[in-house]
């Protein structure tokens, strides 16, 4: 079944342009509701142009600001950091606007706003009624009541908490300004342990053996190398720790549908089977002079989506590749695309 939406296109801005982008031109296109990719566009800091783009892989149709179109020309705010689907809602985390915008999954129309955050980053549903929200500057992780869309409590922590996963009644919380990943008992909402996984740990995923993988960017100025660690979620022991070169800053760890292959950015796109005990030496996709900023793996076809932020002012270029690294196609999204949600 198809429904009709509008495609947005706007002028490309060079890095010297300081004004906000002009209003996009509307053109009718068809998007297949059974196959879509949501692209998270941070937008320039302070410009209030964070957005979500909608892309249909079957027709290559693209709506560059889907939320604005579906909400009477309203904007999300600044900066669009992440999106999570739960309870028939999308939760769009707006970092600098200090809020989470809740929209319907059916039509992307806003239904609520969760306020009161300092600088939210990601939301992790824990139960049907409860979620955790990480924060860039707060000394705590916020607890959100998903029934009332309000903050119901907090968990004291170090600053700069980032991505999170939940397994075995535990939440694993990465912390970008620390060497430690924090472990929360999701029943008591208390930090019960921490794991030393390296400086700048910020992305995390779970493989098909129920092991936790955590990627740390490191800090070359402090002589801290980036690391990729595999953690046993029951014993909390590090089973494998792989070090990157001091000059490297790996980031954006993600995993494919079968959860047997890892991907990350490190001046290119790298691919690594979870069975490997060494880091890959060469990229699957070369970055060249591009600025790779976002990464995702489509679970429907295993296609690799990578976002080129270009100069952080122009619209990002989204490139799509086969699992073997061969190029398929590309399209424009919003400004500073940092990630993807696949439907």
C-alpha cells in the first residue's frame, strides 16, 4: 500500500555561508510505507534545523524533512541526536533543545514532548512504562515514565553518558568522558558495577551469542588508544580487548541483522566477524576525502548506509553499498546526518 508525501529539496550551501537554509521546494512523490529508512540529521548547532529524512529504498524517493511536512511546517529544534521506536511511538531526542519529541509511528504526527533534560542523547526503553535517557552534561541518567511522558526520577552517574543496551535485567551505559561502562540494575534503578573498557566509550551492541560489544574512541592527546571490547553480560568480565593505533578514533559501532558481523567507522567503513580475535587491517569501504559521520546496516537486505557530512554545512550525502562493499547508489538527506533507523 502506498501513500503520497512531499519531497523537499533546497539549495546547497558552501562552508562560507552563515545564513540559515532557505525553505525547501515541495514536489509530489510516492513512498512505499512497507519499506523505509529514517535518517537522523543533527543540523547545524544553534540553527534549529535538526530533522528526520524519510527514504524509500524501493523507489529512491526521499523527503528531506519528514517531521516538518507532517506537522504543519513545525520544526523539531536543535540538535537531532537519535530516534527510537517503542510502543507504537517514535522518540526523537533533541540534544540542544533539551527535549524528546514523541510522534506516532503511523503518520509521524507529534503527540507529546518530554521536557526537563539537560542535554539528552539516547533513550532506552526498559519496561512498557519505563525508559532511561542518557545525557551529555547531567550528572545523572534520567528515568522517564512512558505513560505520562515525564521525568520520574534519576540515577546518579558520571557525565557524558551515551548509547545504552539492556540484557538480563541490566542496562549497560557507555560514558564518553570516562574509561568505564556503567551497569545498572533495571529493577532497582541503581548503578551496581562498572567495566573498564577504555576512554571515550560511546557505542555499544549485542551479538547473537548475547555478548556485549563496546567501542571506545580513545584520546590521542592523553595517549589513550581506542578499544573494541567484548564483555560477558553475566560475569561482567572482558573476554576480548583489541587496541587501535594511538592516531585512530574508531566510532559508530553497529551490527547486522543476524548479529554476527560488526561494522564501525575509522577513516572508512570496517567490517569484522564477531568470531575474529584481531581487528581488520583494511577498510571494506574507503573514505578517501569524504567525511564519514553516520553508519547503519539495513536488516532487510544487509545494505550498508554511510553518511558523508561533507563540510557540516551542506546537506549530507548518504551512500548505499552492498555487503561486499560495492557501491549501489546515493541520495541527499539533511545537514550532518549521524545515523539511521530501518523499517
